[in-house]
C-alpha cells in the first residue's frame, strides 16, 4: 500500500492505493474540512446523460490524462477547456459538500490499466506506465452558496451542481507522486 497526503489552510487530503488483484486497485480518499465554511469538491464526474436528463455518475470516475511532464493525472476537478478549442458547453462535475470539521471518505476501485478520459481532448500518449498525481478541485462556500446550488438527478440520487462555474475560482490540491501505473486508450 502507498499512502500520501497534502494539507492546505482549507483541508487535509489523504490518498491510499492498494492492490486488490492483478487488474484492480483500491483507492481510499479522505478529505477533512478545516475551513470555517462549507467546502464543495468537484468529485462526482458524469460520463453522459440519459434521455430523461439523468446523469450517469460513479464514484470511481476520474478524468485521466497525461500532462506535459509525463505524469498521469487522475483528477476529480473542473478541467479547463484548452485555449485552441471551442466547445458548445463546458463540462462541470457535480459536487460533494463537506461541512466545517467534517470528513468525506470515499473508497474507489481503479481498473488497470487506467483508461484515459478527458472531457475535451482525445489523447494518444505512449501506452506505458506513468507516475501518478491525484488532483482535487474545490471551492470554499459562503453564506449565499447554498442558494446557488443546482440539484440534478443522477443514477446515484440527487447531486449538487454549479453551472456555470468559473474555472479560475476553483482551488486545486494535488497529492502525489505515486508509483507508476499503466494507461490505455
């Protein structure tokens, strides 16, 4: 098992990776809110929407891409639209709200090799092992934030969403570098 953590003034995050079997890793994520306000983490990533507008989400979903430093990024965050792209609408993951002093625990399963998934770009990196960083996007709420929450239906129940959300207001906390993992398209 490999465990790494990161702290800032808002939160503590601990990520642990352990092998379940040759094709699956267990990923435990623990986030503690140290702020005096609610924290909203963009951790509920959806892959599509059905004909009734129900979002298809899974706690196991990550954006997965190889950055310019040849590091595999596993992100639960808003991904910025590349400057050279024009999109009809941006993709905003749904949120988990963590109240002051509370802890969010998630246990995920990561299938090996990691499937690359980016909301805007289809990547074609070398299919090999890359060192891994986890990125978590969040923002600190204020007294009006709850009134701006949009409640959306998903296959896992109602979720909180903010659409639109300015990418520049998102804070990123990165945990890594973990041992290399293999990728595939």
